[in-house]
C-alpha cells in the first residue's frame, strides 16, 4: 500500500511570536485534516517565527490518488491562505 508524504515550507509574513505562529498554523492543519483525511503536523522550523514546515501523510491503495490529493492540497494552500505563501514543496510516495 503506497503512502504519500507531502512536505510544505510556508512563510508566515509579519508573524511576531511563536504564539501567533501557532494560531495561524492551527486552522491550516485542521482544514487539511478535515477535508482530505490527512495526518498533519508541523515538522520543521518550530522555533522560527516567520517560517514553518508542515508535513501531511496519506495512506491509499493507489498512488495516482495520492498525487491527485497532493495537487488539491497545494491548490488549497495557495487559494485559501495566500498570506502564508508556500516556497518549498515535496511529494514522496513510499510503497
């Protein structure tokens, strides 16, 4: 069974504290979990105020579905959170 691991690095422009950063990331992570049934977590840049790495994981029976969901997540991040631009992204599919 393939597992997709999506990693996105976000810029949190104007973020001035770790508390503000958590407040801005929480709705993003929750929305991705709810809409796409993904496991999500902040996995990098945890001490930086204006940058964050989030990782999402999806287990599925078909790698094409994983690729489609990855594109949908990428589009949702761009459309719904333009103030948190993605400047790095990666998709890894492990069988």
